[in-house]
């Protein structure tokens, strides 16, 4: 059995167990204390932390190798511009699709406001000007310590470009980075071996706390988001992939299952970066220079799934409060959602912060967000899977356009399967 299959089985088992606990044992103090908030909580949190632990060193070493490997600054600029353009375009397509479906279906019409929907106080999002200024770290060590992805990308690229400029000294550092990168990739493989348990614990905890019953009162909203997410991931993105790169969407979907599962269970594109990067290079055959740059960049600024949620949420809340947004309002929502997805990082629940920005801009009551908060955790999982699918689609398209996609790897169903780990028992003998 491959590791992916095992992770999938554990994910479903966790989902079922969690839902059963929620339905039949949610008031059993023992289960709540020792399992849901005990074992599942601890194992799940350790797993997410373990993934996050890999992100900064992996991205750094990989990006150093990548930029050094490209060896050509114009090519780097071209890859960056292409990726950025595609990210913006797919986000705009995603939210346009979401708004279109939501306008047709009309979720929230006739929704009863009960008055006890809870409160939502919007956290303040930074202005776009600050986001642009903040691309440059005042202290790179602080950027690494905080895991600030855009700042890390900026500094690492600058550093690697200068490695190219200094010649011999740079080459030696690049060799070191290559070895470190290989070791970090192995760390990812090791973590993937324990992933089934982590995914199981995360699923069991989330579903024990968030019963599926939450969905029913919100079904019109929930359903429209899910349909739009599915259509975007399977039709829009796959059509783009086929048209722009010519490779098989079916093979692609098969290869990206593992990062999708990780994204779904962690609800964080950032925590999923190690797995996304691994899939891009080893499963899809994207070369290291393109993958190491486009994947973390996408995890930070490309959020198609989040944009879809925002489009539907805007229409839903407008319908509930009987506010007519008009075409101008919809266009503002599209523009704002694209900007918001660039300005906020891929961590759980960030979508709601972005939504508050969008609501303020179009004059919808920000308290309306309280209505959809109950089902947000479940939708966060799904939209994160779509966010990561978008990142990988664009990574593949950009790689193909640069001649950096190895189709032999792409079409080999077994390429990059997580191999068994062999511990070097007899290292002393061979030394
Ligand atoms: N959790 C999402 C991500 O990491 C962002 C969001 O929609 O809240 O991509």
C-alpha cells in the first residue's frame, strides 16, 4: 500500500470517528478530555507543527539551489512575472465563477436572522501600501524566525543572485545548499511516513467538534461554495492546464492527491508547502528552479478557493440583509478579493480577515461574517485544497512554458511515490 493510500484511509477513518463522536458522544466528558482535546489534539498539533518546522529551511535551501540553478536573472524575472500574472488571472476567474453561480442560485434569500448569531470583530488587515513595503525585510533573521514567506523569498533570491555574481565563492555555497536541500527533502519523506496518524488525529478532532449537522441551516451558502470549488478545481484549472501546457489533467489530478489531502487536513497552504514542493518536483516533474520559486510564492499569494468563498459569502450576506450590490459592487468584490489574496498569507482562517476587507469596501455589514463563521472551518479545509491545486496547476503551466517540465516523470504513475525508509543500521560497517 502506498503512503498516499494509507493517508487517505486514515483521513476517512478520522472523519468518520470524529463525526460519530460528535453525533453520539459529544457530552461524554471522558472522551472529550482524553481523546478529542487530549490525544487527537496533541497528535494533530504535533503534526502541523512538524510540517511548519520544515517550511523555512526547505524553502530557503531549495530556493538558493533553484535561483543558482537557473543562473540567468532574466529567466527568473520571466518565471516570476508569468506566475504572478497567472495567479491573479486564476483568482479573478475563480471569484467570477463564484459570483455567477451565487447570483443564479441566490443563497441567503429568505434566511431568518435570529439575532443570536454571535459577534464578529474584524481583525485589521494591513493596507496594500504596507504590504508592498513589507516585501523587504528590515532584518532577514527576523523574517526567517517569523516565517514571513514573501520576505524570505525576497531575501533568498537576492542572496542567491549575488552568489551567482561572486563566482567561485558562490559555487561552493551552492554545492552546500544542494546537499542541505537533499537532506531536507529526506526529512519531508520521513514526516510523510507519520502523516497518516497526524491526518487521522486532525480529522477526528475537527469533526468531533464540528458536527456535519452545522451545515444544514447554512446549506444554501455551503453548497454553493462547494460546487464552485469543485468546478474551479476540476474544470477551470484543468482546462487551463490542458490548453496552456498540453499535459493530461487526469494524470495531474492523480499526482496532486497527496498535497490536496495535506491541505485539506491542515487547512493551511503554508504548512503544506513541503508536500506541495515535493509533489511538484518528484511527482509532476517540474525542475527545482521553477518549483522552488513558484510553489512558496503561490502558497502565499494565490488563493483561488478563498476567493470563491469570498464571492459567495458576499452575495449570501447581501441577500440576508437585503442589500443590492449591483454590477459595480460585484466588480469591486472581484478586484478586492484579488488584492486581498495577494496581501494575506496562507494560514488557517485568514480568508475571514480578507472577507472583512471586502465587506468594508462594498459597504456590507462586517457583522454579517458571524453568520458564516460556524461552517468556516469545514470550508477552510476544502478551499485550502483548491488553493494548493491552483498553486500546482500554475507551477506546471509555467514550467512547461519554460521547457522545465519533465514529461517522463509527469506520466510515470509511480514517480515520486514515497519510498520506504531504510535506516542505516550498519553505518559503522560501511564507513
Ligand atoms: N486556509 C487558507 C490557506 O491556507 C486560507 C483561507 O482561506 O483562510 O490557503
